[in-house]
C-alpha cells in the first residue's frame, strides 16, 4: 500500500506540474505573439530551432529513455554509490556532448540552409546563421540539465525535477517580459531558464565534486542507437521545413502558432500516455487498443470540429494583441481551421505508434518515418509548389500527411500481430462526425447574433457542448462499455 500510495502521489504531482508547465508555456507563447507577431524574424527563429531540435534537443528525450532506467537498475542491483558514480560520469560526458552537439549545430546549419531555408534571401540566411549563436547558452546547458535530472529521477527525487521545470517556465517568461527588443531574446530567455534550473538540481546531487567514475559504455551505446534512429524521423522534418521556407514571410510563424495549439490539445487528449500501462499487458491487448481508439475519436472529433468552426475567435482571443495584428489573426486562424483536423489523426496515431515500442518492433518506426517524408514531399509539391497556397497550403500538406500516415501506422500495427476491428471503429467515427457536425451548425447559429469574439465563443461553446453531451448521454450505455469493459 505504501508503494501504491507513493505512486499515486507522484502521478498526481506529475499531472499537476504538467498542467502548470503547459500554463506557463502558454503564457510565454502569448508574450511571443504580442512581441513578435508573425514576423520574418520569428520565421528565422523557428528554422534555427528546428535544426537545434534535430541535433541537440533530441538528447532530452534520449536521456529520459536511456539514462534514467539504467541508473535505477544499477541502484537496485549495486546500491546508490554505484548509481551515483555512473550519474557523475554521465553528467561529465553530457557537458562534452553538449559542446560537440552545439558545434555540430553551427556547422550543419549552413549545409542544411539550402533545404530548410530554400525560400530565404541571402540577407535572411545570414540572419539565420547570426541567430544560431544566441542559441548556444540554451544548447550548451540543455544536455547537462537532462543528465542532472536523470540523477534525481534515478533516486526518485521527482519533486526536484518538477521544481526545475517550473523554474524554466518562470525564468524564461520573466526574461522575455523584460528583454524583447529582438528575436535573439527568445533563445536567450530559454538559456537563462535552463541555467537556473540546472543550478537548482546540482546541490546534493554528487555530480560535480566527486572522483567516483563508472564505465558508461552501455549508456553511450544506447544513446547512440536512439540518436541515429531519430535521424530517420528528421528526414520528414527536413522535407517539412523545405516547403515551409517557400511560403511568404510570416507563414512559418502562423503554422508554428497553430501547431503548438494542436500539440497542446493532443497532449491533453492522450492523458500523458497513461494508456501505455494497460496496453503493455498481453491479455486482450487488441481489444483494449480498439476501445482506446474509439474513445479518442469520440473526444477528438468534437474538439476538432468546434475549434475549426471558431478558429478565428480562438486566435483573436488568445493572440490578438501587440504585434499580432488583424492580418496575423486572419492567416493563423485559416491555418488552424485546416490543421486542427490533424488532432483526430494524431490522437489515434499516438497509441498506434507506441505499440511498436510495447511489442518490441521499433524497427517499424523507420518505415513510418520514411513514409511520412514521402507523403510530405508529395503533398508539399501539390499544395505549396503547384497550387501556391502559402501557409494554408502547408496546413493541407501536414493534414494530408497525417491522414495517410495514420493508414501506414494501422497497417504496420496489423503486421505486428494486433488485429483491430476497424469497421467497428469506423462506425463510431461516423457517429462522432455526425454529432459534431450537428453541434457545430447549432453553435454557429447561436453565435450569429453576436459580434464580439468572447460572446461568439461563449454562446457557441455552450450550445456545442450541450448538443454533444446530450447525444452522448443518450448512448451512455455504449460509452460506459467502452470505458469500463
């Protein structure tokens, strides 16, 4: 009971901190929108960030996946002293790794510029290389921060890590509120956040003033394996960034705002992926996955339909201040109205993608990544190259990729021996579409007498929720079976 109670406490803290972190991230995004709008400077920042994510920031997830389990296993087998020695060694190596990765980022950016910044003029490409130097405080501290966090997670000192996450959010927001004259303030704000967060993790960690060492060979091997595996996924990222660079100035930023909103909604809908635990059990795994997909469809379809119908009001209320003018609101809302439908495919695709890890078929992820690159290239050529739709064209490209990508995931999961009743799933999907469509029509009619965005969103939201909740209540017996069966 003690272990169960402790787990529940940690889980509750994790969910609470996650909600608080998302709130802080949203507040920071509001500041970014107010200070920079959808300027070309923000486009340039997002391109550098994309390259940094491929080369440096990918190690954050890798350390969580590799270092933490290894430290826990070593602590249980050989004691805390052995785990501490490995943690100290990994931390020292993380400093060298951060320096090497940052240098690689600066070196490959000019080589990748013809791909990720194809549509940029020479002056904009020059600013791209200039801005990359302001990322160094962030990139140099990013990997050591996750190495230090791995030490505390290995000791189950989760509250230290949770506090550090809050520090990152608060410091970056405060920095940005005080200094925002140029786009360089944005990476520097993150750098300041990670600096203080790392300092908060060092006291009592035993990571610095210790002579203890332990061979990190297995950890390094696993880090290398995951890093190179992730590079397959970066092919699709390069294709995506290539077509985004061809759209008019500000389009990349508009797509970025829309994508962040959708990612936030997707994170909430998949409940921090707690479904991994029941799906890890072999008994009735396919049935559990099928019911999970149906449940996600019944949630995501109404959310996507409402957001698409009131995209303009949502963007105006969230970002319509400062440099985020009427033109920015119009462009971003058009992008959101298209791309929000990928919320459905991403919600369903998340557990399907996770199944490769659960059933130990990680090699299939390479097929999914490569297929995504092909789909992005085809849809990008059509919507951005031929039809020249600009930022909305990128939204159509991403939506088309997500739809076909979901089909590939479904096929690969079936090849992994997991049989899902897609006919039954399709029936519930059609039901959710009809209900959401009727609710959207009723909501738009209820909002029509009003002009203010708050009034329209409130009136439409209430009617939409009443219609969907009412119909779902009528079929509550079936829904209860999906949840509790």
